[in-house]
C-alpha cells in the first residue's frame, strides 16, 4: 500500500465502513440470486472512490443527514451495473482478482442483475423527490451507455483521435464521477456556484481517474492490478498512451504497432517492446502530464474552500487518483 | 385482421400515429448506431398497446396536454429495452417476423442499447418532475428485471406452480401495463380512487395479456405470430397451459410430458400430441377461463366511468387483449 493510500484511508475509514454497510442494506433484492450475483462484484474490494466523493462533497456543503449513506449507494450501484455489463460485453475473465460474474452465473443472469442495479439506483434517486438530482442521475446513465457503445464501435480502429478518446472517457467514466460530486452538492442544497465548482472538481477527477486506469494497463503488473495487464490492447481498446505513441512513432514503428493492434495478439516480448516505445516517444509522459494538469485544476478548486478535514481529503483524493497502483 | 382489431384501430388511429411520431422524436441518441439498433425493434410493428393504454387512461382523467405523447414513449422504451435484453438472454432468433437485434449487431451492442433505452425512459420520467411518477417507473423497471431473473432461474423446472407463474408474469409483464394505466392517471392529477381504479384495470389487462401470449405459443401458427410457435417450451419456459396440463394429466402422459420438457427438443408430431393433451386435460380451456375472468373484471372497472369514446376503447382493448392472433 503506498503512502497516499494509507493516509487517505486513515482519513476516511469511518466513511468507508458506512458505505459498505449502506451497500449491503440497500441492495434489497426480491430474489436471493440477485444478491449473490450483484454482491460478488459489489463486495469484491472496490475502492469506493465514487460514493466517497459523493459523501465528501455533500459534507463540504454542510450536509449532515444520515440519508447520504443510502444516497451514495446510487453511485456505486450504477458503477457496478456498468461493470457487470461491460464484462459481458468485453467477455472479460477476471476483475479485481476474481473471476467475473458471467463466468459463474452466465451472461443472461449477469445482464439482468446489471439491469436490476440500474433500476435500483434510479429508484433510490427517486426517493429524494428532488427532480434535479433524478435528472442528473438519469443523464449520467444515458451517457455511460452511449460512451460504452462508442467505445465498442471504435474498437480496433487505429484512426481513433485524442478528441474522440476524451469524449468516450468523459461519457463512460467522467460523468459518473462528476455527478457523484455534483449530486452531493445538490443534496446539500448548495448554491449554484458551489455546485458548479464541485461538479468541475469531479470533472477533473473523472478524467484523471480514467487516464490513470489506462496508464496502469501498461505500467502495472497483473497481480497488483487485479486484472491482466495489456487487456485493453488485446480487446482492441485504444487508449491515450497508445494514441499518442501512434502519433509520435516513426513510420516503421507505426506499421509494427498497427500490426500488433489489429492482430490483437502479441508475445510478452512484443508487449515489452511496445511499452519501451511508449516511453521513447513520450507517450507515457504525455499522459501523465495531461493527468497532472487536471489534478492541479481539481486541487485549485478545493483550495478555494475554507480548509477542513474534508478539503484535506478531497485534495488527497486528487493526488491518489493519479498515483495509485490499482 | 380480426373484427376486434379492425374496430380498435379505427378508434385509435390518430393516437397510434402520435405514438409512432413521438417514439421517433424522443429516442434522441447521441450515436447513430443506437437509433439503428433500437429502431430495428421499436419500429418493427409493435402493437403499442402499452403507450396507448397510458394515453387513454390520462385522457379518461381529463388530461389534454400534448406532453402525454412524449410521456407515453417511456412505457414503450422500457418495454423495448426488456425485449432487447430478453432476446439476448433467451438467445432468440426472430421477433415480430424479423431477425432479432443481437443476430445483426451482436449481443454487446444490443445489451448496451437496451441500457440506453432504460436510461432514456427514466430520463423522460424525470422530466415530469413528479416524484410519484418517477418512483412508479423505477419500481416497474426493478420488478421487470427480477421477474426475468426468476423466470430464468426456474427455466425447465417442472415443479413450477401456478402461483409462481402468476408472480413471474405480474413482475415481467403485469407491472408495466398496470404502471402505464396508473401513471396516465397520476399525470392527469386524478384523485387517488380513480388512480387506483385505473391501476387495477391495468393489473387485469396485464395478466390477460401474458396468458393470451402464452396461449398463442400453443394455439397460433408461426407466420401469424411473427415468431416460432413452441418457442416457450423449447426454451424451457413453463407457462400456464403446460403447468395446468401437467397437473391434470395421468401418470403416463405426465412422464411423457416431462421427457419432452426437460429434453427441450420435440418433433412436430410430438408437439401436436402435446397440444391435443392440453385440450383433453382442459389446460387450454382453464387458461382462457382465468383470462376471461380478468377481462370481465377489467371491463367492470371501466363501466363505472361515464361512457365516452375513451371508455369504449378501453373496453375493446380488454376484449382484444385476449382475442388476438398475435
């Protein structure tokens, strides 16, 4: 465990316990198999960054009601629903070091349990009776599906541009993290300028989160990451490190990379060579630089609030989002 | 086209046109492929019974706002979302006489487009800013997924009881039709007793609708139905005609039936023999009787309203729901 993570956990230990308890209490399935299938992924050691951001942003705006615990499950249930469907869509094998749900319960049950979680999230949102919150949650859901669809359509397309990549990551990852922060503020009844600030903080964190994720697929190792590294490339998912390296590589390397990408198969040595190329062309550095800029912007926003344990935590989350091992 | 259908269409021709136009206008995908995939099923000649019930119930309660057109798409989008996922789950081949979406665009895109439609439906519901409506829509969605999951778990289980069957059909079909009627009343701001009456009308129609569907799988022919008859049985779905026949058949016939059901494969002659058995044991008659009782109860509710073109249509829908060819 790195220092940032340790420090962060010491700050949010109680919140994380509350989140775990709330997830368990609010799943409420009519059918036991739903609890089992959904629970397999929900309780497999997720980082809970999303519900945590939701809680912290509400707290920063002065919200003290216990309902935030239940509310924060909306964000994690939505996230889990998309993971369940993604794993079916990508035909993934492991996630968080465990076999994915559809290899145990089959794709049909997994698709339906994902649907249940989407519905459950929107049901809890409806309980707030706050139209603005409900709209934000519904829009996030709509956007996430479309982000996934665009990603699927563009799979293996070596012409994918950086702008298209940014559009996809914002839809599939960014909006949910942004929405977690924004709905925390709305729930707290924060004034619109504060809501906008926290929404913007979430926007930056969302981008950092996905770029860091995409980097980990080339810079981590399988054991630490809890899933096979190089998976994105095997699935034909072109992420920023690859996009930038393709742009900067010379003609010969580019042809070689295109062969690797479209072939969707490579030896360990070829993968190592690819990573070397990412370093040589500055692809890795470029991604980190972009992410660092967003970390800086995120922290600037939080620095504009009066200092507190909550602002300290939100600043730390910005750093941790980029500098994590998994 | 039978007489009932012809009469019904003459009464609701304009409404059906409005529904078609609203479905097209409110799909609003960001990605063109979503329109194509969703549209393939949405515009493949669905009966539009659900949005129609929604419109008619709102009108019966005095609602005249144009927004009902958009609102009614919620019901059809939810319905289409579940059909898309069902066809993936059941690995179906044809629906409404056309190849199903996942055989054209693949299961991944189909799952994600289904998700989009769920989200789109809930987004339009959120636009009403009416917490009660949003809750009903979210509950329906939750219930439908769970109905599908129970059905999936119980596939091929010859011990399925009539009570379990009724629970499944209410969840997967009933609640949506009931909700279509109820939300029509809520949108119109109807008093609670009127809302309850129309919800109950929808409850009866929902049961009739599913029992009629289940009967058609044994009494129609493939061309008329737009999908292969005997499909339920091939998929291991035990419906009321089978459940009742299993209960009434003598030991020898029962053993033969169990073999057919668990084997999931049968010749045309075996299927004919099975249908004969359903007639001989009174299985078909029993199902029709139950459905007729619900038609009667549904009509009794509508008869309590002052007579109008709208009540005439709702009465006709009750009869048509049971006596249709597809």
